[in-house]
């Protein structure tokens, strides 16, 4: 595997981590606004 492929895989990994954190942060913000939750 060459350096470029390694670079791309690392970029994808970072992107997925950012998306996951953003989704969790958004869910937490919604929960804070609505203490009853959705159920």
C-alpha cells in the first residue's frame, strides 16, 4: 500500500469521527432542550 492510500484512509477515518461527534453533540443539544425526550 502506498503513502497516498494511507493518507486517504486516514482522511476518511477523521471525517467519520467528526461526523460521529457532531451527531452525538446534536443529539445531546436536543435532549437538553427537551428534557422529556422522545418517548
